[in-house]
C-alpha cells in the first residue's frame, strides 16, 4: 500500500491544480486524497457564497447604484480557486522532492 506522500507525489500536479481551479471547490484535493484540505476549502467556499448572498440581500432594490461593483463574490471564488490550485501543485512538487531525497516520511496532512 502506498503512503500518503507517495500518493501525492504520483499524482499529476497539473491535474490537481486544474481540478482545484475550474470548479473552485477543491476537487483536486480529492484527486490527491487530501481530505482535510478538501473540507477546509469547501467550508471557506461555502462561507464566501453565504457572505456574498447575505450582502446581496442587504441591498436596497430601489437604489440605482446598489448593484455596481457586484463582482466581489466572483472575485473571491476566483481567489480561493487560484490559491488552492497553486497550493495543490506546490504540494505535489514538494512531496516529489522529499521522495527523491529518500525521505519517505509521511506528511502530516
């Protein structure tokens, strides 16, 4: 059976990054079998959607300038997906370097 480090190192970094970026929900972490990172990303994304939705409910519909600059929710999800995509690819790179050095120590993910 493969260790956690070996599973992450054997995964394709670009696939992990793409799966984290496109839906923006941390599905690249499922590909890497990193459950804690997946649940944290899911909770942060859910919180961001809730925050944006509650912010939209607070707008006065009769105010003509109320919906200007309404892209903060979308930009937040893009930021979350970009950060998680970068982190997933970096994790693959780091685990491969650890295994190349011969240190097959398990990561604490």
